[in-house]
């Protein structure tokens, strides 16, 4: 029987567990944490202290606040010192308010052993991801499996290219379990692949379809301004979107403007496993301000609500496809300038822009770019009174103002 290895992680299900902060030196400054994530020996000068970030039950094995490396009790340190002394360094640390000794665990062994084919899924950083220093490295590893033949004599090690993972040999696992230490969780990373071959083929095809659509959209976004790949926008699984993923992109434009676009309404329908442009559209909403936190902005709240209506209602999509269309959503959390006395907010969709195209091309077909403009309550009332003619008139006035698709809480009402 071949050697067995296990991923060593913290047992997050332990009830009432404590949370530890990052280690600090004698001067109260945080110690640079990357040195404990490299899989190599390091040096630490002076006394180290670890604060308790959240009080609770003390554990023998705990990851510090940034989740990268463990702080362990004497029991764990003793086992590792006896079973695998050449693979670890143990630095004494004082855990705030605790009298017993603890140790910061630095694993000094780095092994290139991830089995790409046996793992459920691996992803690499690519040139188009905007991180040239990381191209060729792992971006994600799911259902991890390693090749035991590449491990050699290592008993405790980090995996090359995916250093946040700690692996231990079976005898180390058994030695730790015999002591009854708390806070540890083991998951085997050897043995049969966690995914069937037919599922792997299907998943690969899904990724290829989604990635091709993704690259095409981002190519288009870059023609509008500076695509911000570092902006935090909440990605979420959503079965109502064609690719079952809800994505967004942020684009910085001239004059300090910020453009938020949906990034997935034109994904292929994954359930059908064939090329398509999904709903055939993406939404775009522009404001005349720089947003330090897009995910917490009113812009995101409003466009997310509009996108939800578009994704879940075929009737809404048909109306949008037909031309100008107005839509009501909840006004909660939006600027007062947009909210009616009943707590509603309205948008006008499909106003033509002089700086944005009506369509852009993808390998699977053209995608319509639909602008979304936030309306004042008086403009909403105008549309309710005048219907389709009111939408056309309002769009004409927005165009004459020179801010046809721009949403601003500071602008004057057009009616």
C-alpha cells in the first residue's frame, strides 16, 4: 500500500473556539508574516506575543488571524519535534493572558507534488489576469491531490505553488491524534481522485466556455477605460444568470467617472453546455465620482437590483430588448435624491450613449450593452403619466444635457 498524506487544517467547527491575532514583536509591531509561509527556514529575533483576537476555548492548534500559519501548544510542539524535527521550526510565543507555553510553527520544507490531473480542479494565473509576477503559479486548487512519489522523506511540508496548504504524513497524523490535541482537522490528499472522469471533462468544458466569454468581455471593457481588476465586487453563485455566476467589473473613465458593468448576463447557458451569449446583454451604469469601495456603494446596490430583475424575468428582458424601458426597484440604501416617498427608485434603461457602444463582439455573437440611468422622483412621475412617449422625451432631454447615461445625485431634474 502506498504512502498516505493528509492536509492539516484548523477545525473551524469547534464550538466557542478562540481566535488569535498576528504575532507581534517586543515593540508591539506586527511581525512580517510571509516569512512563515515560504516553506523555508527563517530567523526571529526577540520575544514574540500573540494577541487573542476573540476570547474563547483555547486550542492546541490555531491559525493566526491571517490564516497562514499555526500557533501550537506544547503537546503539538513535542510531537512534531520528535517525529519530524528536520521539517519544522518552533518559536516560543506568549499568548496573551495564557500562562502555558505556545509556539509559532514554521514549516521549513517545500515540495513540488500537486497532482494536477488527480485534483478536482487547478487554475493557474494567466497573462490576462493582470498579475505578471504570478503567471504560471497556481491561482486555485480544489479537491487537492498530491503525488506521493514526489514527496521523498518529508513528513511535514507545504506544497510548492500553493503554500497556504500544510501536509503531514500518516504517521504524523496518528501521533498527533494519540495525544488528543484539539483544533486539528485532517483530510486525505492521496488516493482516488475526488471527481469522476466524466465530471472532470464536463467541468473543463464549462470552464473553457466561460473563460472564452470572460476574455471577450474584458477586451471590450478595456476599450471603455481602465479596467480595475483589483476592485472588490461581490461574486456570487446565482442560478438565474446564464453561467450560474453573478460577476461585475469596474472601469475608471476620463474625468474621474466610474463605470460599473454586469459581467455574466452574456455568459453561455452552462446547463446547455454549448456556445451562446446567454441573455445577449450586459448592463452598464456610470457615475461622476470615484468610489473607494464599490461593493458598499449605492451604485452597486442599484445596479444589482436592476440586474436581478433582468436575470429573473423574461418579460423585463423582452422590454429591454424592444427599446427604452423604465423599471422600479427598492430604494433602500440609495441617495434620497432618487427615492420616492413610497421608498422606491426608478431607472431608465437603454438611453444611447455617445461614449459607449450599443453592442460589442464576442466569439459566440454580439452582446448588447444596455445603459442604466437613475431617475429623480419627478422624472419617474413623468414616465408614469406619459408612458412610452415620456420615455422617449426624457431620453431626448438627457441627451441634450450632455449627460445622457450618467447617474448623479447632484444633477437637476429634467422635468
